[in-house]
C-alpha cells in the first residue's frame, strides 16, 4: 500500500475512493496497538529496550548504510542529492523523521516508537485505574485538538514528534480496544454488524468517494511534518481513517481466506517496515537505469537532472509505466531483505559452531 501510494497509485485499488493517505499510517498504528499486551508483571525497561532494538537500531543501521552510499555517489558526481551533515540527518530523524531522501518514509519509525513507549509508560502509571474507553475518548479529543492546531498553521517544528505522538495515540488505543472488547464480543448488535460488513464497506467506500468529490482530496499528505490536513475540519482525518480501517480489515479477511498461508505474502507482511523504509531507494535505482537508457536513446519528457537529484522524481509519460517503479520498489526490497537474512543467518550459524 505504501509503495503503491509513493508510485502515485499504480494499482489504484480503491484509492480513488479511499485515498491511502487518508488512513494508512494511522492504520499501521492501529495494527501495532492490536498486538500490544499489557501486564504489570512485565518489565517496562525491558519493553523499552526491546522497542529500541526492534525499531530504532534497524533504522539507524539503514540510515548509516544509505548515508554512506549516497555520500560516495554524490562525491563521484553520479547523483546530486541534497548533502546533509551527520548531525542534521540525526536531527531530522527525530524531528521531521525524514533524514535522507532515499529513506523518506522512515519518518514513521520514531513516531511509532514514541507511541509504543509513551503508551506503555502512561499505562503503567495508571495501572489498575486504567479504563480503555475513557482513555480512548481523552486521546481522541487531544488528537482532534492537534489536527485543529496544525490546520491553523501553529506547527512548532522542534516538537513535531510530540505532535505525531498525540495524533497517533488514539489509533493505538483503538487497536487494543478492538482486540479486547470488539473482536471477541458476541453481542447481537455486533453479530449483525459482522453480517452486514459487505454493505457497510460499500457505504463507506461511497462516502469516501463523496467526500473526495466535495473536498477534492481527503488524504493528509506530508504527515511527516503534520502539514497535510487540508480537507474538511479537524474530525475529517478520523472519519476517513476509521472508514479505511474497516474496509481494509474486511478486504484482508477475504484475501486471507483466498490466499491461505502464502509464504511470499507472509514474508512481505513480516517485513513491512523494511519495505516501507527501502522502496524509494529502489525507485532511485530505476531512475539511474533510465538515465543510462536516455544517454543511448533520448526518452520523451525525461528529466535526467531531476532523476539523479531526488528519489521522488517519477518518469511517467504514460501512467502504466509507473508499474515499473512499483515493481522495483517491491521486488527490490524483498530481494534485498532476503539477501540480508541469508547473510545474517550464515553469520549466526558460523558463530554458533565456533561457540
């Protein structure tokens, strides 16, 4: 979904009615909340260390590797990306979250880390006095207030991570509520809603279409700097997000039933963050290939300067050609992760033998 969005909707599966940018980042937070398990017996410190190891460490490694590659390619004149000192890269990672052009989507990692750790700390403070429904209501109110503040242009960049934390927090709580209270509930009203999920999906899709007609576009782009809430009032992102989550949860149920235990699909789902972080690097590789082709045979409308200056440049004389960006982003990321896994497993096996 992220790769499709960044390749300008190559597949366009319902994105014309429910734009990906109108729900998919909060949906990832919702999914993370779904898998959260609280226990007062678990060590909070161990949980924080685990999140550092699972989220921040891989992000730092990826940034370091691509920073060196980008720096070397800049030095030899192969590319002309924006050159940033190390301190600025680190600052952007924790503020705007986009430290490098080729890893722009990684802005989501520190935001998710802040939500996971921040929620765990708040949950531990209140402990037995915690009520999920009251907490959700308070978090939602704070999140709506943050959207309103951003819509008024009152964005203070040094604390952008706090803005994102407050915005995403109710979706994390919503995932927990869904797992604990809604999914296992056998109330007659919920049973009826489950039976009517197809008509509800159709209605939500139609509503999304009408909202796009009215406002032009309901997606909130530039979420990395909290600067894209342009459609409707402060409640709009929450309306579109919960509609999108409902529709895509049901699509996922149908696909799971149709595809079963597909190894490739499972591998992609298990490595969502890696694909999210690396796919634009492979967009750039495709651009470099086009630069070489353009030297041999000029491509109509192709801008070789932009192609080696930013990974956001997509050559699209025909919309169908965007499929190549999607394929490079997906296949390149999956193959790269497979190679990393193979190298790591080989290293770990050798280490175990020597021990």
